[in-house]
């Protein structure tokens, strides 16, 4: 069984190991173990467990990230105007994430709230559950004819398999399994609840889906899982609900203007909008007027949360500095690799060779003409060369 580590346990292991102060030393520059603690905390907060294997992955990832960040800095990525805006966006996102994490930490879901939510669920799902079957057809005449056949001795299950428009239940002889009546559309539910065990509808039932023939195979008192089984889902749901309400309160309280774009009197710079649009374009997404409007709205929301984080002193919180460093390194590395891919030359000979290699490895498969898939091959080969570039950087680095 894997050993799952909490952030506290991780910190203890790190302080007791050879990583007491440093996770690694890359080209003479230390990667502090506190950075691994910050990343582990982020993983835990996302709901994923941190085990010993994950700890090794964190060390590997952060060491490589340091290698790439150093290379990017040497190439002057930090001096580029687009880096400044991308870095600012990244730091703002870290601030906002920390703001929401702090809110959830200070406003946990209580046992009483979980119990109240469970009781509400129980109240809306009490009563009877039905094990029913149905056959769905397009016309009333078809349904009446099938009812006559069933009353004459024909198998309901076989007719459902051959005649029902509902492929899911039809394949199972019309079986809908156990369900609360509230799971169905009102017309179906009302007709089903009038039937006793083993009884068939005398007349077709009309709904938005067509005409139904319904048979009730069994009825029982509703079976609900115990609260312990539902507790994690309820806790997550209520926690997200509280966070959503908090976000809405912050947005509602802010003084927002769209012309010009500003929050609480602080204008949103055009450079920041342009930086996010550039990120979208680099990812291959087309940018039109609608996307520009969405980006502006998103950045206004972000600025609202950033101002709230500033008022609450989030930057002084534990872990912020290392999370910010990780975010900036990721920006530098991403920009360096994007530039590298742009500079990568893929020749027609390379494309032809890759196409021929694939064809040889898949004999008998009908391939599209080379011209039709050339852009995809070029992109794949460029990405492959970037990966080789990454591996070369790692190989050259002095890591202790």
C-alpha cells in the first residue's frame, strides 16, 4: 500500500533527509525544499493525495524547472516585454488561488452543515422506489398495438428489445432499474405510481419523448446510503458552494467600470489584455471580438480578487513566495520553448521521411495524401525537436 503524506509529514521528511535545506542544487543554485512543500500543498489542496512516489515526481519536476528557468534567463526571456505581462498574470493567479485557499481554511464545512445537507437529500428522496420497464415508440397507435400483444401473451422484454426507441433500456428488455419517481418526467412518474407490482399500463402514456408502455416489476421503500458514504461529496459540494458565494460577494462589492475598464478606480492596462490575448493566440485559439470581451471580463474579475488578496496580506502568507517562484519559472520555460519551436526548421525531407516511416509501420492502412496531413507532421516533428532540446538542457546541467 502506498504511504500517503500530509503536508506536515512531507515537511518532516524533508527536514530529516539530505534535502534538509535544499531539494537540489542546479548549476550552483539551490532549489529550496520549501518549494517542494509549496507544490505538495498545492497538490493536496486539489484533492490529490501526496505519497512517496509523488514526492519523487515533485523533486524531479522542480529540478528540471530550475534547469529550464536558468536557460531561459540566459537567453534574455526576462527582458522581453511580453514576459513582464505574462509574469504579472501568473503572479496574480497565485495570489487569487491563495486568497481562495485561505477562505476555505478559515471557513470549513462543519459537521452540522453536512448533516443538514444530508437530511435535505433524504427528505427529497423518501418514499417508494420502483423497478420499472418501459417501451418507447413514436405513435399512440404503435403503443396500443404493443399493449394488445403483451396482453395476448407476447414477451414485454422481447418487444422492448425489438421495438423501443430507447436504446439504453431497450437492449435490457426495457429495464430502468430501481429509481425514485422524481427521476422521471412528470407524465411518466404519475402513470408509474398508479401501478401495483406486476401491473402494466392499460393505455399509452404520452411524454416529450414519445409514447410509453410501462410495467412495474417491483416496489420498495427508498434505500439511501448512510451519511458516511456521502460525506466527502457533500463536504466538497458545500465547500465549493461557500467559495462561489464568497467570489460573488467580492465581485458585487467592487466598483466596476467597462468604459474604461477599471476596478475600484484602478484601470486595467491594455498591455495586460494584449498579453492574455497573445497567450491565447500562442495556444492556437482564434481571437475575435467576443474573445476580447471575455478576456476583459476575466481580467476585471481577476483584478477584483487581487485587490481583495492585497487587503488580506496574502503575500505574507506561508508558501506564497515559493509558489510565485514556481509560477514565474513556468512562464519563462513556456516562453523559451515557444520561441524554440518557432525557430525549429522542419524540412520537406523530414516530413516525407516521417510519412514514409509511418506508412511502412502500418502496412495495408489507407493513409491520407501527404499534403493533407503535412501541417500535423510538421507540428509533431517540431515538438519532438523541442523535447530533444529540453533533454539536452537537462543533460548539460550540473545537478547535485
